[in-house]
């Protein structure tokens, strides 16, 4: 029973985590989140891949968890299990095989809260085994409080000189790096298109081209959950920065 929200149907999942473990030879995958409510079966989807033409290979599957239920292993495909005869613990995989673990109904008296199921596949290849821990939650779910937002404190911009018609890349750097991500950057300059870049991190870039010599101003704003920081950069196109020299007279 897959869910898209842990708040849906009263709660049911703290995992499994979607990740892959493996090297170039073979790997073990876990694919979906799982909803668990009392008196209903639990369904977990995994998969074993034999890569680089190294199949067929004999594999052995084992699993053990903290929930007091019996588990049964089935084949099938990506969409769902084949609920015919359960798979034996040892079988052959040529390239890819979907594996579905299905439990008996969860006892009404099973302890609520977090549970773990360790799923291990062993082969004659190197490395000889791979394992994944499916993290499960049984019973009413109380969402944890949201993490506090880390606000941005500073924004700096680099890139200041160009020739007429030359593309100039400007880079914005936000800090501190501990501020909560993601960030959204907005770049503005007269005569240039406004550039809006959502879902970025500590740095962002924009490229502008000015056809005529002159002094131009570029404004960039970065926003995260803690608010907005703004920086202004002066760009000189085809002009050197003018320096003022004050004569120095030595007193006799």
C-alpha cells in the first residue's frame, strides 16, 4: 500500500528510504514508501539487478524484522506482485527481478511506533551480499515539529568589468552555508531581462551583455524561508574606474 503523504490515512510510514546500494556488478534496490495500519498486511517492493552481462546468478534472500508478523516473498513486476506460489529463498536472476515481501495481517496488539525490516541478498559474486533496512511506522503518526529556519545573513556579488558587446557573468554568493535551503535568486538591471532562478543553493550566476559603454547597476536578491537579502553591483562597460589623485605638498 503505497502512500504519497505520511499524514494520509492516519499515518503509516517512515520509509523505506529510496536508495540504491551496489557496485558495477550487481545491486539491490528499494522503490516505494509503505503504509502500515493495524490488522492489514504490509507490502514492501525491492529488486535485484545483475549488471554488465554477468547473469544468470544464483541469489539467496533473507529477511528479519522487529514486527511480530510472518513475511512471504513473491515475484512480479514493477506494478505489483504475482500472488501465485511464494518464491523459495534461493533462485536465479538473469538481469533483473522484482521482489515483493508481503506480511500476514499485522496483529492488533503489535507495538506501535518505529520498526525495522532488514532485507539481505547473497550471491557468489563480489561483494557477496547486499542489505537494505526498511524503516516502518505502525499506528497513529504524529508529525515531528518542523525544523527551525536558518536565515541568510549576507549576499555578495562578483563580476564588474566588460567591453561593449562582451558577455559578463556575475556570481552571487549567499551565506552562511548553514542557512536553510533552497534559495531563490532574482537578478535585475536596466535594459536587461529579469532573471528568476528558484531552487538554488549557495551560489547563482547570471550573464548580461551591454552593447554600449557606460556604468550600469545590477541588483540581485536572494530569498529563503528566513527572508530576503539584497546586493547591488556596479558594472563598468568599456570604462576604467576613475581614480582621484589628491596632490601632496611637502611642508618645508
